[in-house]
C-alpha cells in the first residue's frame, strides 16, 4: 500500500521499534519496562500507533495504548490516543525536523480511572533509534516527567 | 495468559470476528463494508478492542478504530475508544445477558475533525455471531442509526 502524500513527512515513524524504558512518579515506585511500538499506515492520511510494555523484571504485561496521528500540513499534527487505564487524550503537535512535540489540549477519564489532566509527549527519531519522553499531571500533582525510553528499529 | 476474573463475564467477546456491514447517514452515500474485529486480553482487567473495515466493492481500507472495555462489577462497563477521523469517545455501558448497550458520556474531536456529539453502540453476541448497531449524532444532526453489521467468529 502506497503511503498517502499527506503523511510523507511522518514516514520516519513507520515500522516496529523495540527497547527499554523507565518510569517514575511521586505516587508510585520507579519501574523499568520492555516496549514494542508500531507505527503503521493503510494508504490513508493518518499514521496508526500502538504500543505494549512488559515489566523488565517479571516480563508480565504492564501498559498498552493505541492512537492515530493526523497531519495538519507538514509541520503540525493532531494525535488522538486511548489507554486501558480509562484515559483518552487529544494533542496538538509540532514537527521540528524529526522531533514531534505534543501537548494535550484535552484529557478525559472514565469515572473509575485515576485523574490525569495534562500530558506532554515528545518523540525524537534518529537514524535507527526512537526516543521519547512523557510528562504528566495526574492525581492532583503538577506536570512532571513520567516516562522515557529508547527504542531501536526492528 | 489466564483471563482476569474481573472480565470473565465479557469472555464471550474474545477472539476474532469477520463479516459484512452497512452504513448510512443523511450527509453521505450508503456504503457496505467487510470488517474484522478483534477482542483480546493480556491477563489484566480490561478487554482490548480493534477493528478494521474495507470497502465491499473496492476492498480498499475504509475505517478503523481501537479501544478498551473496562468492567465495573459484572453488569456495567466503561469503554474508551479512538478513531483516525480524530474522534475519541467515552462510554458507560450496561451488560444485559450477552448484549452490551453503550452510550457516550463524552465525545471529543480534534480541530480538523468532523463534529460528532453523541454515539450509542450496541453489541450482541450469539453462539457464533456478533452483531452490532451504531447510532450517531454528527455534523449538527440528531442521534440516528449509522452502522450495523453481522460478524462470525473465526
């Protein structure tokens, strides 16, 4: 399937990436994880994103999320994302070279989910690596660093 | 991976389903589609949902969506769902036998997405079939029937 021309500038994301990450937040124990991320396309003007992590010690499933990147011209992007913890995120993003900087414009949670109000997501793509950082404001605490990982193209 | 006991009453959803559906809305041409739906689990208290459709005439990719079902006790469910058209949905649902009836409590869209304000989703699981109906209020029109499909367990 040929890549839609509207997402050509996001082609550096496409493929499967694996690696290791770590997370921390004042209300939880620090943790490390193995991660697999896939960015795919079906010839339409969006990039499908899915992600799964496993606990680095036990290898048990930890987190997952899914979403779609929607280009707005060649330097902006919208992201819609969903998490099994009952969280949906909408982001506005800016593409600067091969770095995507996204800030949530809306985060909604289901009635039984933990409160999350703001998420910032940065994704930087190198020659064969993808690194990211996630900042999060949750459970009444201010926006702060939560996750970072470095993944390698498979 | 053993099923988490909190989602045992949703086990009838698990697996891959394929079949045909049709859609209509006052602002678009009627359409028919082939669909594949997967409900999966990783041993945690949620069910992962993903879906893809292809145009029944051209077999080209049409729609996709992804989300997570979160049980609340044994008769209620929360659903978070995301669509590449720039839409996120949060639903409250009720399980009645093997029929899930979900009504959106929030629908948010990205700045460039079409307006959708309310979505109702009904999923009924039979012995080897899964049928669903989607009602939608979009682009200023009242809530009305949009999609129905009958899928078969693979």
